[in-house]
């Protein structure tokens, strides 16, 4: 049996994920290089890159655990992964809203923050309430 059939196609998914992380790394390095004279922009790029890598890590951990594993240590690991996914996605949403909102007219800036807040609340509801 070939590898793709044996693992249900996960080998291709892993390769695609590695390719995506490689593109993210190259894009982040290029953005940091272009912003090298603006320490705030470099810090933003570095923090966003680190948060995205952590989000991908915790999302993978969350997806690898089964919903029925909510008992014992594995359940706590799933709950921690779920909380980490929500916190990191909320952090990234707030970071990008904080970068975009000041560039917009005031009414649109308020709309950007409203959408960011709705996204954070919706993510919380989807992960913890539903």
C-alpha cells in the first residue's frame, strides 16, 4: 500500500503545511527587511509571525485530540489548546485591527474594531459555548 493511501493523504497535508510555513517565513523576513528602519513595524512583523507559528502549533494539537478525550490529562490538554487557539487568534485580530483602523476614516475605523470584536466573541462562542 502506498504512503498516501496508508495515512489517508496526511503526507500531502503535512507537505502543504510545511510549504505554507516556508512562504510565511520568507514573507515575514522580507517584510522585516523592508521595515528595517522602523522598529515598531519590525516588532509588529516579528510578533505576528511568532503568534501565527504558535497558532498553527496549538491548532494542530487541538485537531489531533478527539472530543471524547475531555477526561483526565488529555482533556486538559485539549482545553488548553482550545484556549490558546482562541487567545492567539484574538491577539492577531486585535493586532491587525490596531494597524488598519488608524488608516481609515473614523467611522470606518470604528467598523474595523466592531468586526474585530465580533470575530473574537464569535470565536469564543464557537469554541467554548457551542
